[in-house]
């Protein structure tokens, strides 16, 4: 398979490089230390079409496929993992769910606002006591005529506080029943819908993560996505694409780690020679480059299958699992190559080190990915 960049991917790469130099790099440390979610930045990303990469042009999106999408996320993440995470969550989860399962009226109503970043999107599945065990969620939606009353809480939600619109999965049937959950769209400002505590995180600090709280939140049935009881099944399909997003995010952080390590190893001299000339360092770089290439191939293979509307659960899980673990490994090696300086905030590798770890946890831990892969190959 040939996964070399097409013209659109190259244009995306060049556009993001120019944009990042002007709008991201000068503010990275400030956002990270203040844990600031830079909403105005995402409005600008919306103007570039990067908040609706997969959305058809009829809904004001860019109308690209998953090859371009992976390129966009990985390139943004190379400059700032937290910004890449927020762009990925907005595109693949909230927007992606409505794109896949919304009816024509719902798409017309919400997709143009999401694709242009007039609305920032959130997606609510995880709860305090039901991370990987989503089927046992406690948030409920009870039907009252033509409306639904939602009660409960979600946590670890990207944009849970600042998001303008959220796709929320709530229990409408029996606890533990995979067909007992339904997806709804809830707009900010709806009575009974509030943002809760914001998490103080190790990394990805410029991407806001917080609770969403529902206290007798009343929404019309027209905000229901798909049929009653399909919410969890829909979520699994959304997560197939979401895992490709996290794989792409991992690629960006891993590539940044490698590129920084190569540059530093050439500039840093010990014993009257660049440290890149030492076998201990050059072999690290060789292994890092090889692992990054393997992760990239897995990710673009999954993207290619997704583009073709083929079954991708195993492949997306493999890409997410391997790429996220590689991101952690390459970031760790980058800190080691930088030595004492790698442990300071004077260089970016300490941030790569902190940011990378989330990739092995978010949208299904590495252990969950292994379960998905094992079930597929043993079936």
C-alpha cells in the first residue's frame, strides 16, 4: 500500500505549519502552565476548516476523508498535543456522532455550527464509576411525552465545561443492557445542564477536561440521535473512528519527540563530538524512527479501511494501542537523550512526556484495546 501524502495532505501540512508558528508555538507554555483552554484559537482553526475535516461541504465542512484527517490531527499534535486532542475530540466524537447517526434535520441544524467552530463540541460517555464499564452507567433519561428528563453526571469529558453542544449517552433501559442506552444532543444553556469540576491534569493541560452535570435536564425528543436503545452500539462505532484519532494524536507527539531528539543530538557536544556520534544515542534514534514508521503505517492502514467503509474495529484498536505506547516510549527516550535539560521546562520534551501518557488511556486504555484485538483474532 502507498500511504505517501497526496496533494491535499501536503497542503494541510503546510497550512498547519504556518498557522502553528504564528498562533500556537508562542503561547504553548503559557497555556500549559495556566491550564488555559484557548477558545479563540479554535475559532481560527474553524476558519481553516480543521474543525470539520470529515464533514461534507454541504454542511460547511472540508469534505475530506480519514487520510487527510489523520494528517491534520498528527500535524497539529506535533506542535501541541493538547490542541490536537481538542481538535480530535471535537471532530471524531461529537461531530462524528451526529454525522454518522443524525437525521437530515439534525445534521442541518448542528453540523454547520460545529464544522465552523461556532460551536465547540463535547461527547459524554464516561462516568465516575463506569470508565471502561460503560454499560453500567448511572445517568438516566426518562421519557415524558415528547421530552426526555436527563439526570446524572459524566466526567473526564473534553470540553465538558466550555463546549457549546454535547452528545450524551444516557441509560433508557436496564442497567448492563447494551441495548438500554440512547444518545441525545444537549445544547449549552439548556436548563439543568451545567459544567462541573475541571480536572487538574498531568498533561494535555490546554485541552479542557471536566464534568458534565444533568439535574432534571429537559430536552425534546427531536434531540434524540437514532433509535431508542442504540446509544451504546452507536458509541462503539464512533469509538472506531475515535481510536484512529488518538493514534494520529500519538503520531504527532511521537514525531515531535523524534525530531527534537535528532536536532538536540546534533547540537549537544560531549567529549568534543556531537552526542549523535555515540552508538548509544544513534541506536536510540534508529529504534525511535523505526517504531514511529510502524505506528504510522498501522494508523494510515486503519484510516484507509475507514475511508472504504470496511470493518475497522481490530485495525483501529491496533493502531491506537501501538501508536499510543510508542508515543510514550519516544517521549521517554527524548527526555533521556536531553539528559538533565530534558527534565526542565526550557525544552519541550518534558511536555511531550506528560502529554503522551493520556494517549494510552483516553478512548479506551491499552488494556481495552488488547481485549478488542484478542476478541477479533480469536473469533
